[in-house]
């Protein structure tokens, strides 16, 4: 997919911009790799670039919150899996962090979906031919008439 090629190209550019010119070491590589994965998933599912890989641009607060929430979600999942499992019986910090991250992800993605629905209503056709195939997954889910909007959002978020 051309859109994923563009994501990979931006990731390579970001690595080049962030690496130390003397040692060629890229600090915080794991964080950058996580952002690349998040950018790729959002590109495929939401049909749009989120800007996680922008080398010099300041990300909008919502986008930064989404990246932080996804990271926290995975940390909480890890901690709940390898921890004592007390979260099954009462709301531990791990459980509260997990729930907070899930809520934030849902809120941010819901806002994006609502904005995309408005744009889709205004323009039934996708002007960008390269994005039309990419957007079809996202828009096909949104175009399902017999499915409640909450179910559509859940399918996209999952």
C-alpha cells in the first residue's frame, strides 16, 4: 500500500533526524518504533495520517494524548498479566490506569470518527485516489446502516 510506504519513509526520515551523528545511535528507539506502529495502524484503520512521525512539528494535544494512552494501555496489560492479579477483586492502580487509558483512547478516536463522519457527509467521494482504497475499510464500517454508531466506533477502536 502506498500509504504504508509513506509511513515507512517518514519513519526512516525520523530515525535519520534523531540519530546521533557521531555514534549513529538513535535515542529512545523503542518509543519511536511504537509511534511508527501507531501511525501505521491509524493510517490503515482511520484512513488518515495522525502525525506521530513528524520530526520537527509539535503534535496536537489530542494526538499526544492518544499515543500516551496506547502506551499506558500496554503497560497496564503487562502489569496485570504478570502482577498479582488483585485487579480482579478490587480496582487497583493498574486497573484504574488501564480504564483511564481505554477511556481516553475511546474519546479521542470517537472525536476523530465524528469529524470524519461530518466530512464524509459533506463529500461522498474521496478526492485523493491513493487514499480511496485505504479509506474504504474505515468508511465501509461507518456506512453500515444497521449498526449502531457505538458499535461502529468499537469496531474501529479495536
